[in-house]
C-alpha cells in the first residue's frame, strides 16, 4: 500500500518534470503553427492575389488587413499570458480577520467578508511552500509554488493561469478563435481545389503548406471554441477550472456574486 503510493507520487513528479522540459518547445510549436499559417495565407495565397486585379484584389486586401490585425492581438495576448506572473502569495500572508471582533478586514471588500467569517472555511496550509494559503489559492506542482485563484497550468503558455493573467488568457482564447476561423474560411476555397479534377496552380511545397495550415487552423478553431464556451460559463459563475471540480459537492457556490459582478471581477 505504502509502496504503491510512493510509486504514484514518483510518477506524478516525473510527469511534472516532463511538462517543465516541454516549456520552450511549446512556445516554438505555437510560433511554428503561426509561421506555417503566415506562409500559406500571406505568401502563397492572398499576397499574390493582391495583384490579380478587380474584386479578387479587394478581397485579398481585406483578408490581409484582418489577418495581420488579429495576428498582432493574438501574439500580444499570448505573450502577456506567458510573461505575466499568475499571482503569488505575499510573504507571511495571514487571513485578515479582526481577532477581537471576529470580522473581516474592510479593505478586503464586502464580497469576501461572508467567506472569511464562515466558520466552515478553515485556513489552509501548503506544506511544500510552508505558508498559509489564501482562499481560492492552489499549489501548482509544475511551477512548484502556490498560485492565487489558480485556474490550471496551461502547457501552451508554459505558465499557470491564475488571478493576474486570467484576463489575458481569455483574450488569447478569443483572438485565437477569430484568427483560426478567418484562416479556415479564407483557405477553404483553396483547400477545395485539391479535390477538384482541374489543374491546380502552385508548387507541391506551397500546396502542402496550404493543406497543413487549413487542417491545423480548423482543428484549433474547433477546440478553442470549446474552451472559450467553457471559460465564459466559468466566469459567469465566478468559478475556476479547479473549483468546478470542487463545486460538485457544494450546493450554493459561495463566490457567485451574480453574473454581471462575476464578469467584472474576472478583469
Ligand atoms: Zn504551495
Ligand atoms: Zn503552474
């Protein structure tokens, strides 16, 4: 019994080390997908179409302007999630409760006072960091530290998604969805020509890149849409991904402030 527990802990540790090693490779992978897409959309298909004349040039110009603006927003939000600290526990943090009156510190805000004065809400302690854990804080075994309002450790951004970078993460999902949908729609006519009998213009290399970019962007658009819907419903209920699992046992979610306030707090 003891032995199997130790083996499992070791396996989890190995998994986390693998995730840490994966770090920079995932950033290169994201940049690689962006590169393939850029080559297919700008250099192979819509760049040359600018000189086609007539309506084709106008469509190409519109696609290129939209593609580049969304790309800037996507990369900006992506690197914001990568480089923003998700939120760490301040050193020597203690729950702000007035011990004499048994009331929460007014600076914490009224929405938390019922949480802190809740006798069922015991203060948690992280044995790995040797410190107290504020409410909604979780220890991330990949980052090796406690993260405030931790949502999940995201492999794609090589960072935890927590209190301070959640908004950037939502924007990243949003712009990725818009960009991949635009690319899928704009490459669709070129993709269809693969399966037509007529003569296909272009070198085998550019055709393969167009094919790959279409398949990748379609796959990303569909999976990111799923994530986006999931996270919008999580924000509407003021819940993190981790808490969504815990919530199944709680009848009334204590952080639910009503849909509007929940959205305001997530920013
Ligand atoms: Zn910790
Ligand atoms: Zn983490």
